[in-house]
């Protein structure tokens, strides 16, 4: 029975798929597993034991999922009764088996995984256990000591952080900095992990990553004090940093949702991943939807899956969000996109913005920490602190529409 572990997803899915079948199908499942080189010495008793262990998880009715009535009717019409029957399908296969659209198929599979699929519902925890978990949470430093202090050490692993701001304010720069910092050796205060970077806007700049990584490597080399740190810097190089960034390009919300559907399996195969970046989450959802409720459902499902990934796999999830104009009466205000309900999804919300000549990171939301305004700057080395006496050079891209405002700001500086 040692083979049946969380890492053997393929074997688990095949066993799960046969839960509603009669015992005569067990030999067929054994044959399939054996032919794939996955079963070997398993006996009929082993298969039966696994069936008993998974019975409670696999028998969840499809009707209990948080889906629209029309989707449930289509699933029932295609003969699907339990969530286990859906686990072995890809979105394209499920669409072919049912009358569901591509978006509905993705929504169904996400609901199965987050609400009753292979991860299942966790056992209840006591408040003391939650406290101990909080104490064990690690953080990813930002290389801004003031921002790290305000956040209690940096951006926490196991939670979702949203970075909002207008174009050119430094959202992508901070994401690239975090992608490097998460790989810093543990003896220097890092996590020595890997990162999955999902780029939806095409804003991932390789040369910029090289510059930030080179600065981080040189910074660590200057901090060496003992043999452990001396040995660590020999393996912490620009090439190592680049090899530990898994870059994914998603061009629309369908590709984004499909990629998130595959992430749990990828994370099981790459346990060193400690950071997931989505830059940005708003861009794929800016296209027109036939119904606003459809976009809302997809966003809610997306948020649930990201939270599940963060908590289940102990991964820090960082997403960027754009700004939009909200008009109330004769007043207009720039606010984070995707609506007010989306603002409740993340545990931490940062707003990067300009105030005169200064770039500020405002902590809008953080459990256990007060709201604060932290001054920062984007340098050739990356995201850094700036003192009150410093006058950081503006690196914000200027467009024709904001040229007058930029000129006024430069004059005042």
C-alpha cells in the first residue's frame, strides 16, 4: 500500500473513477495500472482497501457543487452523478461528453477540485492549531526593509496578496523582485524556493530579471560571514535563478483557468515551488462577457482555487490588478478593478501609487497589521527603500494624455 500516496495522482484518479462500478471492473483497473507501469504488486485486496478509504470522498453528488442549475441539469443529462466521475476529464473531454460550453466545463472542473475533488475537505482545526500554523508561516522579503517591517517580515507564504496600481508604477517590477527573492538561500533569510510566473500581459522582461538577479547575488556575496553562507553563494547565481522560474504565457481567461486547473498536479511534482505570480489577473477578464454574472462566477471560482492552492501547497500567491475609474455623481475616483467583491479574496492588498514625486506602497488590507504608507523606489537593482531625503528619479512611462501632469510633477521636484 506504500504506492498510494498524494504524489501518485494518475493511479488515484483511475481508482476514483471506478468507485461507482461493480467489483468485476477491479481487474480491468489493475490491468490498466499495470500496463502503465504504475501498479506492479498490487493485489485485489489492495484495490478494495483503497476503494474503502476513498469511498466517502468519491461519493459526493454533483448536485451538491456550487454550480448554476442549468449546468447541473446538463451534467445529470449526460449521466454524471458523483464528482469522482469528473476527475479524469479534461475541459475539452468534458465539453465533448456534455452540452457544456468551454467556460462551463472549466467552471465544473474547478468546483470539483476545490469543493469536493481530489483535495477533499480538510479536517477541522482548533484555534491553537491555527495559531501554531500562523507562527510557522514564512515570508518572502521584498528588499524594502520598511515594507517588510510593516508586513511583519514580508509577503506571507500560504496566503494571497494583491498588488494594485496604475500602469508604470512598479507592479511588475515588484513581482520580478519577489521571483528572485524567494530563491535567496535560507542562510540569508530566504526560502530557497522556486516560482511559477503566469504572464497575461506579455510584460515579463527577461533582461530585467537578469539585472535584479545579478544585484541580489552580489548583495548576498557581500553578507557572507560563515562557511554555510560562503557555500550557499557558490550555488546562488543568475543562471540558477533563471532556471527556477517557470514562465507560463496565458492570452485569455480560458487559458488562465485551464492553467490553474493543472497547477495542483504540477505543484506535487515540484514541491520546492513557494511562489505563484499572476501578472495580471484583471487583463484576461477585461473582454466582454455575454452576461456579467458569468464573469462574476468565474472570478469567484478563480479566487477559491487560488486560496486553495496557497493553503494546501503552502505557496505564496501574488496577483497584480489594474485600476479603473468609479464615477459617483460628479466625482470620479481610481479604484482597483474587478469590483468590490473581488477585494475580499486576498488576505493582503497593496496599492502602489504616486504622491507628487514620491512612489508609495499603501497597505490597504493586512490581517494583524495597520494601514501604512511606505516610500519606495525602482532602481536598476530592483525594488528598494528610499529615505525621505532622497529624490528618486521618475521612471514612470509617460503618455501623451498625462504629459502635462508629469511636467508639473517634474517641475515641483
